C-alpha cells in the first residue's frame, strides 16, 4: 500500500462532492405519482399507521437500519481533544465503514459540548430516529457514565466502540494467541499500558473470557496502578488497582505473558520484551505508531506473538472487524441492547473464523500468497467477506438467548441468504445450487489434484457436504498439504494415475473409442498418462460422476479429452459455453462465450435451447434474444440473415419458448424500447438469455460487462455434454472452483434421475 500523504488525504476529502457520504433515495422518484407517494399526500398514511402502532416505525421508515455515530470530538484517534467539527471526518469515515462492510446506514452527529449531561439528554431525545447509537471518541472517564446511563435509559442498543470494539477484536486475537502459545487464559499474567476507555473495555471483556483479576496489572502515565496509590486515580482505576510491589511498566512486564498496549508510541522497548515469559504475547495497539514496532519486538524475541493497530504489519487489531457486524446482528433482531453475551459471541466468532482457510479474494486484497492460522495470522483481515456471515448471526443468536431481541430470527438459512446478498448476488444465486448438491453429493474428479486451489476447494466441498472429491495426484506429494488442511482421507479419494490398477483397462477403452481415428494402443497408453484423459475416462466408466479441470491449464487442453471420450449428449451436435452475469437485480445468461467461433444458424438455435434449459436451473423463466447489429430484418447482411434463420428454427422447434430476433442488444434489454417500437415481438419483457452471433462478440461483451460494469460472473459453464464436465478459467479463486463443482454435482444428480444435465428442476421452476 502506498504511503498516505497529507496532500493525498486532503485531495481525497475535498473532491466533489465534499466529504465521504450522502443521502440516496431508496424508492422511485421519477414521476409525479412517485413523489406523491414519497411525500404529501401519500406519506400521511404511513404517519397514521405509525401513530396507531409505534412498532410500524420500523416497517415504514429507515429506522431499523439506521445508526447514529455520535461524538463530541474529545478523544479523536491519536489526535486528542480537537473539537466536534474537527472530528467530523472521522465520524463520516465511520459511516462509510458501516455501509461498506454491513450495509448499515448512518447519520453522523457531532455535539459541541463537554457536558456529559447535555450529551445524555441530546442522545435520548434522538431515540425515535435511530435503531442504534454508536458513541465515538468521547474521552474517559465521562464516556463510561454516558454509555452506562444511555444503556439504562434507552430502548435501543448503545455501544461505545472505543471501549468495546478494541476489546472484542483484541479478545479474539488473544484467544488465538494463547492457543498458539499453548497457554490458558486463566493462568496468564496480563499487563496493560494505558488506562483509557479502550483499556478498561479490554479488561472487562478479558475477565469474561476467563482471565483472573489478580493476574492483571494496569499501568498509566504515572506507572503501575497499585493499591493505595492516590495520584491521578478514578473509580475505574481503583477497581483494578493491583496488590503489587511493581511501580513501573518494566517491573510489571518481568515474567508477564501478555502485554496490551493502548497508550502511546515508544512505551515498550526490546529489554521489556526479553524480560517476559516464553512465547510472550505483545499487543502494541497505540495509533498511529505502536508502543513497540513489529521489527523491534521480533528482533528481541523470535517466539513473540505480536499484534498492532497498523495495516502494514500482520495481525492488525482493527475495529472495523467489530462494530459494523455487531450492529448488523443487533438491528436484525431489533435488540434493545448490545450486552456482554453479544460481545462475547462476536469475539468467539472472529477467533474461530481465523482458524479456517482464507479465501483467494482476501489474499489478493492484501497481496499475500498464503495466510494460515498461526503467529502471523491470529485474526481475520477486514476485507474477509466471511466476517459478515459469521459475526451478525452469532450476535443475533446471543441477543435472542439473552432476552434482548424483540424480533427473533426463525429461519436461519434465510437470514444467511440475506447476509450473502449484501456481499454478493453471486452467493445468493449459487445458494440454491449448493443446497441441491448437498442433498446427494457425487464423486467429482479433479485432474489437477495437486494444485493448491483444488486442495483447498476439496476441503470446502468435504466440510460442507457438497461432493466427494477424487484427486488425481501422487499421494506422497499432497500428503503434507492434506494434513495441513485437515482434509480427512476417508472423505477424499486420491488416485495416482501411472500406478493405478485401472490404467491399462482405461487405455484399452480409449483405444477402442479412437482406433478408427488413427489412435494405436500405445498412443492410448501415452494419452492416458494425461490426468485430463484419465479423469474423463473415470467419468465414462462410471468411476466418477463428473469432472472439473482447467485451473492451471489452457482451455483446449481440458476440453479436448472430454469431447473425445464423453462426446455430446444425444441430439446435440456441439457443446457451447455460457456465462452468467449478475448486474444489480438482473441475471443474464450469455452464450456462446467460449467454444464455437463462428456457429451456423443451426448451431445458434441449439445454443439458444441449451442456454434456455440452463437458465431454468436458477428458477429463471428464459426470455431469449438472438443478437445482431440488425433489428428484425433491417439489414440483409449474411450475418444478420444467419441469426434470423436461427430464430425461425427456434420458433419451429420450441414454439413455447419466448424467443425473438434478430435484435440489437439495447433493444433486447430495454423493455420500453421493445414495447414502443416492436410491440408485436414475441419478447414481452427484457431478455435475460442473450445469444451472440459468433464467439468474437460474445467473449468481448461478457468481459466488458464483467470488468467495466461491475457485473459478477459465474462460469464458464459447458453445455451439451453427455456427462457432467465443467472447465475452469486459469487462475480462478477457490470459491469459483467450489461453485463449479456444485453445478457438476447437480448435473450428475439430474443425469442419475434420467434427465439431461441442463433440464430444469420442475419443482423449483413451479415454485
């Protein structure tokens, strides 16, 4: 990441529109009718409904997803008491993080007062507007009184992030650091540097995690907070004054197991680190510069477990892992509080997530080749989308179990899907496919069985019960990786091709299939050494139910063996490739994007039928547009005539299918254009299946939409094979391997049920 300069930061904030947030309408406002619904007279009906039942305020307004970030600017980051207005950029930044990571809307409110009573009174008066209150950058000790009073006197959750956010994230890191160090939380000696809001929040949470009060020593700018000290004390310090002879931070750290720094840069040195117990845990979380740098600490001790508040070091304790997701869970059950049970649930959910395999998208975001649970990976990264899928459900469940949830979640699977839509429509789209795959997992062979991404995908497929992976690889070569991933040998089959007992019979079968194409038996044996040929033959012989390949190979290398051994399904002349593109709420199926360079009219008709069948799998009723540069005969060029002939064939072969053309792309996807100019067209709405006249335009179009329009892509999906085969793009992420494997399993299920692999599940379509 490039260094942040003052000029860059000011330029970023001053670009039009100024600041970082704005209000965007969520309802249509294009017509007079829309405006009459949004404001007078229509709005009066919503007002009367809420007057009759105040709980309808959550139904007819944005209150249920709206949080106030409130500050008086007295303890802003490492800047201190800079005032309410100067703190506003931080509060706007907080709003951005709420929205970006958990889709929670925020108004930031900066209060020009140092009076705790004024803050309490003001916030209480705002309760009808918001679903929750996030207190931010209010100095200690006033912050303790403000939060305590508001939690007691308000009926919506109040959360002081400076206290509890740092506590929750560092608590998760502490649980995992103790696991790596082989220590128990109830046994360790913990030393704190700093006695502000964050420090006390951490102490209170650590005690609930199992730490012993007698094992905690608190230090402030005057040294150790010991029993009997009178200088610079307050009720919170009195509560944790230690019965000790230690008077300095250096004294307290001798033999200590854990250092928690929430103070200022330079408070710790290498000698202090060396004086600590074996496998010392050092959390130097002062911002922007830690109490001791990563380099200093790791040079002093090679067994140190280190975390900081900085993104340029491993194990960043970043509050963004907490507050957006905690409020998401609290709002979703309309919690009246964010209590200790909910904070502990968030802490444990984060700790558990760090022990799982890290998605490729996270590795790419941080420029890392590998992240594994251990000394340099104790807590998830902020850009790990799975945090949204783990922390809110844990928080919501804890709210329900502790009695503060007003609207309990009854269908947890549906709730999970809601969260998935916040991250990606692709997750939502694939959810039904994965659910179907889990009902009857099939054997999927992976010719690239020693590839790291394939092995990681196999772990997910096994853990989620999606498929039984068959890995073509040397057992010795992948043994260490399988142990590292905890990939159970009884759930995965590993086949070494060259020594397989089926090798000779497979070679003879290949010779039988291809001998009239000039293939000798010796040629067949040579080809069978290729994992792609061997995997395809496993499927042909019924020793596997489907095949996934291509993560490290070129497309022709993977498709050729499948076509030579498995062929197309009966009645299909050519296979074709389809991509699913997700643009906002629209699901589009584009074909042929990968296989046929210049298809004939007959080929185009076949591609359209296969793609329409495939669309049914996703509960989409296909509207098929046969694309061209011509609209319904406006041009007589042979290319347009070819598409027109394909449409005629489709009308003959599938009269029930909503298909038309030849049609230009904008006409096909804009229903108002279609209805105004061509009201007689068979397309009665925007097309969702787009069939291109040749590969050049199809491949170009999907890549432009994918890259420039921000569409999400699923594919390529191979259509028309006699048995389930799907090919991967080189360099795909592990999640995409899992998605394609799930599709392959569903194909195999359909084939076992006697249906062609693209035939729709009528039960789902009817639903």
